[in-house]
C-alpha cells in the first residue's frame, strides 16, 4: 500500500468511527483534527484514535491500554492480538461508557 492509499483508508476509518458514535445513542463527544479523533465520555475518560502515517498504522489509546492496528486483508487488525478494529473499539467504548455498545462501519 502506498502513502496515498493508506491516507484514504485511514481517513475513511476515522470518519466511520465518527458516524458510528453519532448513531450509537450514547452521549459521547468527539473531536477530529488532522488525523486525530478524540472520544470523550461523560465520566471524563477519553479514547484517542490517530493515524501513524509513517508506519501505515492506526493507534488507539484507551483508559486501560494502547493498541496498534495494521491494515491487512481489507481490515484493520490489532498487531498484539487477533482483534479486528470494530470488535476492539466496541469493547473499549462499552467499557468506558459503562454500557454495552456495538459499533460498526
């Protein structure tokens, strides 16, 4: 994948997360600037999702840990495990929001 392809795929992912947050029915604020998406929960905790262009990765920092995702086989996969991005982000958002949520593109 070249830099232009990565940039488009990563931007599409960030936009899809914004749309999923808007549609989830839970009060989660978000702010997006230059490849960085910050989700802020009512309890004051945050999840930060950002592009790591030199590595062609997406990094996610939660209250509990951080994960790096690489784009393989047309999906973002956690480099430390086998979680696909949407499964991981659903678990992380649920944990920090204090209620069960399922996010998807």
